[in-house]
């Protein structure tokens, strides 16, 4: 039996510039993001026969890999050469899709980590992230960027550069444990109560890349500025950068925001938040805020009945938690 643990993520700046439609034709993209202490767990165990059992929000029992409906499980098994006689179970700390925390990519990375380990193979973070991108983008035809797979594999707080030749440069932002704790104390996630499918939003955004390229160019620059703000522990400046980025992001595609989200964000700023954004593609999921720690209670009051989720940075990326017989 193998159990892997892979973190979810929050993105501070640069989201959208990791889409191929942008980074392939605009001298690359850049994103600053962080892994958080909410995880996707994958359990892989041998089965007594040659069939496959996959348990997630539903359960599949099939004779052959091609019969699996869950595309990520199917393609991760195919990529790792594990084609039968196996059980796969997935458990998420924050269940459900469309939350904006990169759960699908964390699942893909975690599946690869566990399935390779099941075969006695260890992969480094870059290899896991690259393979996860191939599965989600190339094999399954998804319209999405690369940041989620890379931060899930690497963990910590990272500045990623996405080059036109498909190479990715990962630059960790050095933070001590106390610095990571301080960053987390200046962050909050509030669940909007709605989820959305990112594909439609990202497809519209990707199609409008040329039209909105000035905004994306500035968002790429904000990723670098966010890296510098974090590296120098300038938390208020980080919030103000997110505020600028959110203003730009709202104009990238239809569905990124709505009147309810706009009202929630305005209430958060009135209660003391320096800035924030809807996590992920937009349209719902979690509202990420940067704020003074002393404003936490006021934010909870202002955004009730939305539920606050505290944020702690996860220093580790995807890893194997357990290996047993």
C-alpha cells in the first residue's frame, strides 16, 4: 500500500500568463504561488485479481483501464504503466471541484507520485509536474495553465517562469518557518458558497489573449513584484499588488466575477483587507484576502455567513506518506 499527500495552492499574481496561448507568443509567463496545508491524499493498493477499483466521489469497478470514466486516474495509470490489479482511493481536505485551489492538478500529481512509488520508482518534482501537465493539457485536452501542477509538486512559495519552448524555471522564495507563519497570518480564504467549472472561463480567456495582452503583460510583471514583496516581508505591498491584479483579472473574460463577488470584495476591503482575489479562474470558489492579522475578526463579521479558512503555507510539495505491505 502507498499513500501520497499533495498540497493544494493559492496563486498571488501572474495567473493566466501560464496559459500556452500567452507564454508561447509573449516571451513567456510568470506566476508567484504557494502551497497550503490543505491536501489531496491518494491511496494505492494491490487488488487480489486483475480488475481495477477507483473510489472518489463515486466508485468504479472495471475490468480494463479503458473502461475507467475518471480521466485523471485512467491517464495517470496509463502513464505510469500500472494497468490493472489495483485499488485507487482519493481523499481531499477540501472536497469538490471548482474551488480555485488547484485540486485537479494536485490530484494528478498525487496520483503520479503514488503510482510510480507503487512500481518502486521515485520521480523528482519537475518530472511529476511535467507529466501532470501532459496528462491534463495534452492527453485530456484541457484548457489550463501549468502553475497548479508545478506548485503541487514543489511546495513552498515559488516564482515560476513559463518559457515558449515549454521549459519551466522554478525559483523558491526563501522564507524561514517563522516567515511562512507570518505570511499565513496575513492571509484568509473565505468560501463563497458556489463552485464553477474553470474550463469555460479559461477557454474564453485564452481566445481573447491578443485582445487582453496588455493586462496579461502587467499581470506577469506583478508576479515578479509579488515575489519581491514576499521576499522582503512587505505584506501590505503584497495585498496592494493582489488588488491591482484582481482589477486586471476581472476584465480578462466573462464569468470571472459577478455582482455578489464584487460586493463581497468591497465588504472585505471596507473591513481592513489590503487586497485579494477570487482564487483560480474566477466565478466562485474561495476569496483570497491579504490583511493585517488584527483585521481577521472584522473580516469574519463583514463576510458572514461566508466561512473563513485559515491559511498555513506548506513547505513540502507532493510526497509519499506511507509505504506498507
